[in-house]
């Protein structure tokens, strides 16, 4: 004799839809996105690529526009005297740097350009493949650095140089500078080598990276708190919708 047969009870109506609603993720500007690393399921906020590329592109545009404006206004180096904003301390003077920092490595513009391209690629890989973009601090710092790279790389590639009288051949891989700062009588600051907005972005970004190297815990904690706060708000929003 066969035993009693049992039949599975039908699930309550609408249970599938409620389960789907509980597991479905609602996209938002700050919701996480895959990092691109197939071996790691860690996520980074969707807003980080927007922040990074905005800083990089706007920084590069600001640098290139300022160079073009100043050189059109003040002319090539030594064509006009210094235009002082704070007499004797801060002013505008056009210059072309054919080297790197403090003019070192003069004539090696092609090498500097190649290094800049490699650095820009490495930054993108670090941020979005190895998920460094999970850190708001790192994303901001490297966005500023990339903006500086874009501005100076344009000059290193000779895209501003023209074959006209007054444009020396060695300037073809040189970087246009126009900000003059000096403190009379102070070593190394009398004067400080001319620089530009791209150099400023590079220094600020490098300073932020240096700060993180000394105080990594503080920044990690703040990033974690921000992520937890974002997750809490999203879960509350989902529960209210349910």
C-alpha cells in the first residue's frame, strides 16, 4: 500500500515579486559599480569615475587656456617686462621650460612625454582596476595629478609650438610657464622657477598622496564611514519603497 502522498503547498501570491524587490539593487549616482577586476568583487561608487575625469579634464583645460591667454597677452619670453601683481613678490612672466623640475634634463622632452603617458595609464589602472577609486581622497588626488599631466603633456608633444621667427627649435618639447613667485633674499625662493597651473595641480595632488602615506588610517576610516552612511540611506530607502 502506498504511503500518503504529499503535494507541495503553493507559495503565497506575490512572494516572488517581494523576493525580487528585496534583492534588486536601486541604482543611484553613488551606488557601487564593478571595478573591472574579474578576480575581485569589490565595488566602487559610480560617482568616482565622474569625479576623477571631471578634475582631470577641467584641470587640463584651465591650464591650457591660461597658457594660451597669457602668452597671447604678454608674448614670448623676454618680449615684455614682468607684470607685477604684488610688487617684487608675485607676478606674471612668460617662460619656456625645456627640462623638468628646475630645468633638469633639458632636451629630453620626448622622454618626459612618454613617462607622462605611462603615468596617466598607470593611474587609471590603479583607480579602476585595483579599485583605489573606493577612496574619495585618492580619487581626488589622482584626478588633480592627471589634470596636471594633461596640461604639460600637450606642451611636451609640441602642440603649441609653431615654426615662426622667435620660436626656438628647443622649445618644441618645452612647457610654457607664466607664474612668477619670489621672496627676495631667501635661498631657493629668489626667485622660485616659473610655473603654471598644471604644475600647481601636480604639487597639490602629490601633497595629498604624501599626506595619505603618513595618515592612512584616518582617511580609510572616513571612507568607510561614508560608505556605511551611503549603504544605510540606500537600505532605508528600499525598505520604505517595500
